[in-house]
């Protein structure tokens, strides 16, 4: 029995990338390039016309970008299996694309075999995230775990909020219903945990870390 090929739609505004993908997949009997789109509008139209099994959708296209194309394609054809393709791994972009309905995320730095694996994973009902993005996630997690912010208690974070507003220890104490002495202890512990020298440095630190 001849196995049905996986039909792929490539949507990318770089001709070289499209042609490279065509060479990559057409040489493998498991795949077939069903269509090529050079912008978001074409991707939306072709996704409806050819009903591909998997769509490789570049994020950075114009005038309709990959994010908008993704939402429109899924609105018209909710069962579409889409892999978001990006020049670089960006966790914020990846999060937006996955939340919008993409089932995979691949960097253009990924290997040919990894791209094939991503298509196969989606075709069989799975999801896929490229190795580069996984490594970035791990590094970000480790960095966050090591951040001094994670060592601060809820009460200390509350104190920082009032310090940012320019309140004195007595005013903060009134706001929190505690003694001024307790506030001073919190201030001391906050500076010790963050390894900062003064209030000005603490305010800058809080802004940088989104406290």
C-alpha cells in the first residue's frame, strides 16, 4: 500500500527559503509541496484552496504578517496545522503564535532534519518546538530562578511598591498596618537580598525587573 504524502504549504516572503524547502521536501517521498505563498494574503488564500496537511508560516511577512495570517487561516479552517517559522528564536513571539493557535515553532537556524521532524510531529497530531527555542527556554528559566526577585517575599514586594511611590517608613507602616520598625527591617532585608546599596538603586532595580 502506497503511503499518502504529507501535503505542505510554504508561506515565506524569501524566495530562497521557499526554494530550499521545496528541494528538501520533494527529495523525500513522505512529503509533497502543495503550494508556495510569498506573503500573508497568499497564504490565507492558498490555505483555503489546497487544504494542506501542514503549513510552514513565516512570521515576518508584509503587508499581512504571519500572526495575522495565522488567525485568519484558523478562523476559516480551525483544523489547520501550522508551524510558525522565524529567523531567530524569540520567546515572546513564540508565546504569541502558540497562544494564537500554532502547533509548532521552528527557527530558520534549525537543521533540515529538524524541520522534517516538526512536520511529521504535527501531521501525527503532535506539537513541536525547535531545539534552539528549547535551549533558550531553559536558559531563561535558570536565569529567572537565580534572580534576586525570587528571593523576595510578598510583603517585601509590597514594601518596594510603596518605596517607589516615595513613601516614608512611617507612611508605609500605616498602609500595611505594621510598625515603622518592621518596615525598616523589611527595607534592610530587601537591600541585603538584592545586594543593593540604597533606595535609589532599589527603585532602578524594581523598574528593570518589572516589580
